[in-house]
């Protein structure tokens, strides 16, 4: 994907997770003119421990920077965790504390109804799922191509997961099955988290009543 884009003079941002980061791959992608970023999931990995999440984030970011000039970050969706990684920035810390210039969701003002701002288009749900004022509904990749060729989608903020795309019908079924399993796991995780929180609240109330 990075090579295809480079051949067409397109520069994009590639966000790596700790589990997918390779210094050699990052160097190759960067050498093609693309940006390397950190696809963080530290709040989910630390099970919602805010301080531990930032300690982990700092370590991972420093490790990435040993091999690439990381200036922006993007949260990874963790479907089996009840914790949203973007919530790391709702407290006392800011991305500026880490000498970062942007966060993929927080730093870009998108609006599909305003031509002055980019329209956010994502393949996360296997459906581009966007309506752009000057073009119309974009659901399929053919719609996206038509929109680009029409000139009615001049400013797009495009989120793409090439690893989730299917090369044949069998692979498509396999990937959709994984999505469904992940969503089921996420629902279960949220339920377990809610039960645990409710139990903890009852214990706290009981302790207060006794004291």
C-alpha cells in the first residue's frame, strides 16, 4: 500500500501498534515519504489505570522514536476492553507533554456538511458510511472512487485498515466472523466491567455504613 501511494505521489500517515511495529518496515515506509505514528492502546492494556497507562505510553513512544520521528498518534480501538484509549487525554496530561503535534481524532476538525473542513471517511465498519454534502452517500468503495472522480469530495480525512480487506469471498466471511466475535467479546467485557464496578460500589457502601 505504501509503495502504491508513493508511486502516485501520495503521502499518508501509518500508525503502528507495539505488536506490529518493525524498525525495518517503519524505515521503509518513512523512506517512501510517509509519516510514522504510534497507534496507542495503553489505557486498555493497563485496564483503565490512568497513571500506568501514561507510564506505558511514554515508554512505548520513546521506543518508537529510537527508530522513527514520531510526531502524531492515533488511538487503537480495543474491542475486548471496556476502556476507550482516547480517554487518556481527558485528564491532566496533554499530547504536548510528549512533544507531539497532533492526535488523529482530537486535532482534526471534520464536518461532512462544511466544505471548508474535511469529511471523515472510515472503513472501520466495512462500510464507508458517510454522506458528503456536495456528493451524497458513500457506502461502498465504488462510491468513494466515484466521489473522488466527481470532484465533489475535495477534502477527505480518510481512515483505512488495509489488513482488514478481503481478497476473496472465503476471506471476507472469515474477517466478518472475526468482527462479530470481537463485538460479542466487547459486549461481554462491558458486562463484566459493569458487574465488577457494581460489586465494588456495594463493598464501599457497606464499609462506610460499618464505619
